[in-house]
């Protein structure tokens, strides 16, 4: 683990170079321990680390980027030199880029649980033993993972100012399996203690046991009750194809020329806010600026896209602190997405349904079909049920939807008041705090 | 890296009671250059270097990694890996069976003519700027992007059986795209692949071979043409997929389901399992007789090629589907043993800090007899779909839906008008059993996909697919809105 002190002493002096107009540094580190299991046996068990130090060098409006995973002094200097040599390239086109400054932020230590960050294998094994034992008593097996670790982000401005944030994390994902049936449950939090593994185990078991005797429904429009994990997957794809400024600049996204106009149903409000404690907090972006609360959709009306300094300039908007990793060409993205809750409970949604499909989660969504409409396709998975006359009647074979997410959000009947943090540190840095939804006439196509 | 030190550490692992252990030391350099319209979008160079330690202890696995090559740090990681394995063994009821393999001593380098890291970045930028200039010529093209990617990987593999394998790979490639806009319409065409670089184990000569400048006029003109094209029709018809779309189809519906670790449940918590369950090997009719699929890690130029995999098993060419019958899986030492076979050498990790997994090598659809022209001429009515745009498949690799950037009508053996937003959907065995022809070697091409996702933590692997355009009968296209 790197400390703020180390960043100040070892890395910050490097930005004070006379060889460039400006220099900046981004430091990112994830330390991870994962117990991965299938058939109630651990098959992959590892301690893993991802570390990257970016040097950004500005020379005459051009930026050169070089990075290394090494914190060895010589390797750092070489990466710095490489970035400098890239910035010195003679280009045919005139560049007008910049490395922005920022004010150091006061960051909270409330998200740091050292015991969780450094939990070792035996502690995970103790939890897994109980989970597998519960599975045995129901004659089912578990696949999934139990993990813990830490994230560190540091950004150094051209003036040598440092923003540094760290948080710990823990997560569990369970898929209970029995024959053709499977049930999914998961939880993530800042500490191992926050994981209620008993509750998660019971949910996965219950879904799996309910999943026997599946019926096949024909492809058609059905009302759906989406649990938070399913909603979060839709929001993650909205983020990927349309919340960032690049998709507006390139005119491919659904926010293009829509700011201030209705894009969705009135109950829909989604924002990104780096300091929202219901998500995994990342208080500043990869340019060091505070990740401000930015409404992408407010009461169904489109807001401004997520911007870094470059796209803010291009689109003549104010930057809202959403710069991505320095070499990421996807442009600004949300890492702390929140959908506002409603008044209903998930149980009330089920009770209210004459006929609907209850969906635990989606699988393999792809949102590139028509990004202006947010047209997506994907499958249901690990717990799909037919609800009739207010009760779960039977399990359903998984189905494919092809649907405009925004148009579906115009047909929302209920939003749950309960929301859930959906995050997977084994796949992505971002997190979503999502409610459940009741949507009328969702389009299943095969 | 210090080979003697790593070997000494392996000996230490053995002395601590490891039944098997390996250490992979990996150094990767990646250069990305991307130009958007008339400006540099990104020029970056990343170096990643470290080692991964895999230990089998009391029949269970442990893994740790580090980037500090000091003796003290390596020893710390050895202890960590053993501790993790010991914990696994305290829970698992079944021990992992990991058969011994003969020790190998080998050195291998992939071939190239022009070292891409010795080509000046100015020259690369000039190539991309000129590509975008061609793409942006008509006013209706509002955006152009062109990208080059170069990778250099050096691997040292040592294991407790005495193997010592050094391998080095150079990969090069790129892609370009043009976006045409008019009112509410946005249409994109890409070459040769979309959303990622087309890569080969090759040097800068492959970038020259890709020849963006020659293809850019067609790419931009087709993007403009799509603005006035109708939506692709819905219904059942014959489709011919271009080589790249066929590669994506092979990737999702042949390559992934044939991974034996997936079949055995290793990926249930991520992308899911496979419909190719164990009883199907050697008897299941996966496709028509025209369908022959080979996993070939010896294929020159393919990014799934190597001399030895990350378990020290020699590269091989293995038939996965023979005359339509599913014949074999992609295997590792452990999974092959579980079905009474020996590994066909497909274990790879994407970097030092991740464990090796069964990964596609070069999964190739072998060429057929007709030329592409003959395949089209022999089609009364249908669609010819080109360049992948969207992809989705279920957690057993059965129910899929793909979209492509463009489709052309086929009528009475000739290509007709262009359509936008084509989609097709089906289930894997039905689809491949309705394959009525694969074009011949004249249009067979080695595709390289640098973004194949698998595992937790997620790994992104470079995999290859040799494919030619292929024809499928009675396939559902389009979806009702």
C-alpha cells in the first residue's frame, strides 16, 4: 500500500520539471484477495494487485502519456522520460490540450477499514464453510466468489498538489445451483463485517429452490419487476453509451441535443456523485477535480453529460469532475451512479401484478444496437419467475429482451423505496445504487 | 528478472511441501496511438512487469503475485501463495489432480519483419492523420477515428518439474472508423474491425498490409450511404456473414462453449457455463458437415499462437468440430485429466498478476470449397451482413443475437441495396446445423481480437480466429419494435 506521504515525497517532486510546460501524475492501485469457488469447492484462490502510475507531460499544447506498474525509482524516471519524448513529437496538427489544476480536497477516512483491506484467506474460508454447509442441507451447490481488498487513487497537479483517497471493500456473489435451476444473490460493502452472508445465502437458496419446474413463455411484451441488480445493469449500459460527454460530442449518445428535454418517464432521476456514500466513493476524478453531483436525468428530463476539462471545453460546458483514466479513449464516465428511489416495496410490486415477470438480474447486455435510442439486448439469468395475481407462480426459462431502455423507463409503474449498492470489484471500479422497478410492456424477443 | 533467483525460489516452494509450483515472469509493453478527426486523441506507452506464483499444496491451489523482484518480496509472496493454498485445502473435499508432465527447455520468438517499436511515432501519426483526412473529406462525415496498437510481451516460465521456457511476442494492428450524421441519424462504418484493433503476431509490416488509406474511401462512402438506407427487414431468411462477423460468431458460440473449465463450472459466477456438456464429446451434432473448427496455437500470425502455454504444454492444432460433430474441448492439465485426456495446451494469463485460464488460441472455421462469389451467386434471396456491431449470448452459449454495421440484400445471386441496423438471432446448434457453406481459402483471414473477457478478476486476452464468410439458412433477422 502507498501512503499520501509517499506520493508527496517520491512522486510529487517529479512534476516540477523545467523540461515541460506542465506535468501531472495519476496513481491508481487495487489490492485484492479472492476466493473463487464452484460446486462448493474453491478452484481459484488468489492475491492479486493492479497498480499503475501515469505521467502526463504537456508541451506546447500536446500531451504525452506514459505509465508503469513499477514504483522503482529508475522505472519511474524512465516512464517520465517516455511521456516527455511523446510530448515532444512534432505533429502536423496544432494541439491545445492542458493539464488542469485543482484544489486539494478533504477526504474522509470513513471508508477505510484496514482489517477488511488485509483480510486473509482463513477468514474467508470460515464464512464459506458455513455457506457450503447451508447448501449441503438443501442438496444444492454454490458457485461464486468472496473477496476483499483496497483501492487507492492519487492525483498530483502540475503545482505539486496532491489529492489522495483510499477505501477498503468486500463483496460476495453466490449462485446456488440444483439441476437446471440457479439462484443469484450478492452484496458489497466497505467492510467484511457489513456483509450479511447468512442473508445472502438464504436469498440464493430460496431463488434456486423456487427455480424448479420452469415454464417456457413465448416471446412477447410482458410487465417486468426488475430487482436492483437488473436495474443497475441497464444503468451501467446507459452510462457506457450515453452519460459521458464523448457520446454527446460524437453525436452518438441519447443526451445529444436533448439537454432540458424529456428523454424518459417523470419518475426517473439518475445522477453521478463521487461522494455519495451509498456507492463506492471516489471523491475526485483522474484529473484530481471533485466529482460533482451531476444529474443525467432529472424527473425524466435530460441533464448535461459527464465532462472532464477537455470535453467541457469542446462542448462549452462546465467540467463536473468526471475525467477517466488518462489513456482511456472512452472519455468521461460515471463511477458513482445513483437512481433515486420511489415509494413502493418490491413485495408491493409483486402483489400488484396481474401478470409480470420477476427478474433477478440480466446477463450479457449489449447496448450498441442503436445508441441514440439506448436500444439494448440481453438475457435474464439466475432467477426469473412468472408472477400472476400478485404471487410468484412458477420459474421461467431465461428469455432475451430487445428494448430501448429510455422508452422502457417511460413505462415505469413503480420504483421501489429500497435501493441496493451493486458493485463488482472483480470486474469494474464503478458502482450503482439502484432501486427495483416495475415496467409495463417490456419487449422480449426470443 | 533474475532467472537464478526465481529458480531458487521454486526450490524453496518444493522444500515447503508444494506438490507443484510455477513462476511466470512477464513484461509487457503496449503502445496506443489514436487520432480523432484532426487531433491526437491518445499517445500512450505502458509497461507492466512482474511475476505470478502458482502453488499446488495438499491438493489445492494458491496464487500470489508481485512486481518487486527482490528476494525478500518474492519470499513474502511465496508464503502468501502457500498460505492461500493451505486454506483452500482445509475446505475442499476433493483434491485437485495435476498430472506430471515432462520438463521442457525452450526459447521462442514470434516472427516479424519491421519492429513496430522502432518505427517513429511521427510516422505512425502521419499514417493516422492521413487516414482521417481521407475519411473526413465529405462534409457528411463528421467524425473519424483511427488507431494503432502495438504489444511486446516477454515471458519466462519456470516450474517445479524443471521446465524453463522463454517466449517473446510482437503484435501489431489497428482500425479506423467514419461516422456520418444527418439530423437524427448517425451511421458508422469501420475497417477492418469495429471498436477494437485488428491485431496479428507481426510487425509494422502488418499495419502497412492493412492499408487504411486504400480502404478509407469505401468506409466513408458506405457510412454516408447508410444514412439513406432503409432498416434491415424482419423475418426468416438466408444470411451470409462476412469473415469478421463469422469470427465473432465462432468466438461466442464455438470458442467459449468449448472451454473445458467453463463446462466444468469454473465460470458459473461470471459469464456462465456451456451447453457442450461432457456426454456430447465425440457424438453431438454441433453443425452441418460444412462445419470444421480447429483450435490451432501453431498458426503463424495468429495472436493465439505460442510455442508453449502458461503451464508449459506445447502448442497444438486440435479439431473441435469435425464434419459437424463436436469432437474435443480446449483443455488444461487439470481439466484434461478430469476427462481422462492430456492437455491440448490452452492455458494463458493476460498478465503477470493473473492466474492462467483456459483461453481460446486461434479458433478457426476451416475454409470450404466455393468462393465467396459462388456462395453469393448460389443464394436466391437473403442478406449479406458485414462488420460486427453488437453481440450478446446467454449463459450456456445457446441463445444469441448479433448485429452488424451494414447488410446488403441478396437477390437471385447478386448483391443489391444496403440496409442499416441488421440483426440476426438464433440458437447455437440450430444455427451451425443450418450452415450451408463456408467460403474457400481465398477469403479466409486471420482475425485478432484483443479484448476477450474471462475470469474473476476479469482478464482480457488476445485470441485469434481464422474464418471465411459463411452462409446460414432459415435464420431469423430483425426484431419487431
